[in-house]
C-alpha cells in the first residue's frame, strides 16, 4: 500500500491508551450487523453484542447504544422480502420492528441483570436548545442509574431519516457523542474498517489509524447502495470527522467480528481508528457546531477565514463579503468561502439586513452607517466554532507516537 502523510497503518501505544482510558463510549450498530440476509432480526447477534456491552460495563465503562435495524426487523416480522418504497409503509414497518428490536436488547442485557431504556429521537430534538439539554440530562440520569440507553431515529414520525439514502444513524450517533462529550464513538457495520481501495479487490489493505480525514482519506470510499442498510463509508467518515473535530475519537469496525468491542478496548489492531483533537470542545460549542438549527450563512474573504482557523479570532464586518438568508441577532449562521465550503458556525450579533449594510467595512464605520454599534464583532470568538479545518497541503505530519491527548 502506498503510504500517505495522514495515515499510519501500524498499531501504536497512543491508540491503546486512547481506547483503554475511554470512560464513556457511544456504540452505533448498523442494520447489516443486526439482520440476516433475508432481512430477519438476528437475535443471536443481538445477544452477543449485549454480552460485549455487559463486559464493558463490568470493566467500569459507560455505554450508550445507537441502534439501527427497526425497518429490517419489521420486514422480518411482517414477512416482507423487499424494503417498502412509500413513506407510510416504511413508517409502519419501522413501528413494528422497533418493538422487536427493543425486546431483543431487553432479553440480551436483562440476562445479565441490566436495564435498557429506549429513546426515539427526531432531528428537531437536537436543533432545539431546550430539548437538546433535556435529552442530555435524561441520558446522564440513565447512565447514573446504570441503565443502557438504546437510541434510534423515530422512524414512525420522522421523514428525513427514512427518505435519506445513506447514513442518518451514523450522524445521529455522532450528534449523541458530541451531546454527551463522549470519549469515543464506535461505528459497527459489516465492513472491517476503511480500506485503501475497494475491499473487494484482493490487494486492498485495511487502514489501521487515521490522524486526519483529508481528501486522500475521502478518496478511499467505495460505497454501493441497496438492501436494508442506509449507511455507507462516506457517512461514517462524515461522522468520524464531526466527532474528531469536537475532540472525540472514532472507531469503525465489523460488528460481526466476535468480541470486537473487547478487542478494540484492549488495543488490538482491528478496524480503523480515527484520532480526535487533543482537547474536548466545550459543550456549548459542540451544540453550535453540529446540532443547532442554522438560519443563514455569511460568505467571508480569505483573510477572515485564516483569522478564524489559524488564530481563533472573532469575525469582523471587514471580512464579510456577502450575506444569505433572513436571520436576526442571536441566530446560528454558517461561515462559508466563495466556493461554498462551510468551515464554521456561530451566534451572530447582527441581523441579516444590518449586516448586509456594513459588510466589508471597518468596525469604526458601523456607528456611522447604522447609527448604533451594538458589537465590534459580527460573531465573537466565544460564540464561534470551527467544524471543518482544511490544513495546508504542504504541512508535514509528525509520527503518531509524538502526539498527545490531554
């Protein structure tokens, strides 16, 4: 395999330390892990995963499970051989399957004296700040009681998850991990990890550890659609990129591999491990960056982007090129470049109409134009979060063993 500056294929002590020291782990289990080729719920597989979760809990770790499989389980229970096409049919099948899925987890974990709790969420639950905090508090209380939360998209009322071709539960798992400030996100599917080329190719090699998800890593994605699964490697890389930027490690591996969770925690060279940034991002910024509802966007020049990314500066009127959308003071907006690349989000101090009048101007001109200068900054750095960090192509990467996570 041709080596790249952002990939390390040999196991190293830092990876071992990262997984062994993780206290709170979010585990996402894909549909292909939990169902047979015929679409029936694989109860035996659920039992084995439940046993692995029990062993991790016994070792002192806390676990939150994000589980797909409701539609597949419903198809099996109803005797369907193909996935329904219409939304009402999909929602009905999901409603039947969700009860089967929860029962299976209850039987598996209940045999070890564990309790499970079902949480069904929709996108708006994460967008709304009050509901977001309520979900966080509920999950923290469940973990305090020693229960295992089983989370899934509320397929019976949600339209987005069922109509999207790939990856909603991968993204849901990433949002849950950022919400809780987890130490690691584990994405279990039917693939052994990320490969340097199409896994069907006999010469394909698994990537062990990824320091940074760049264009080279993204070019290794080889997805195909079909079947009951909606998630693909592209979706998993997106989830990994989200949690890595927030300071959370991510792991992609095969849920069909025996004792995969134990092997991961013990530091075995299985799956693909994605290293998070050194510091966990503050809770408010994690919500701003990936869960808050966006009301508009601000197009900025190269100088403003550099100041935000490299110096952690606030956004000033002088760096604003254009304004899009109808937003008011306190709304969440994205920061984008002229080519449409989104790299940050933040709470804006000016409404869209006022900002459009002062864009490109020095701060001392704001009072002259608007008659009042409520803030020097369009977005203060404390209310600004980088969500996509593009590194210079000339940057050289030190060996993984020289990095640290404090």
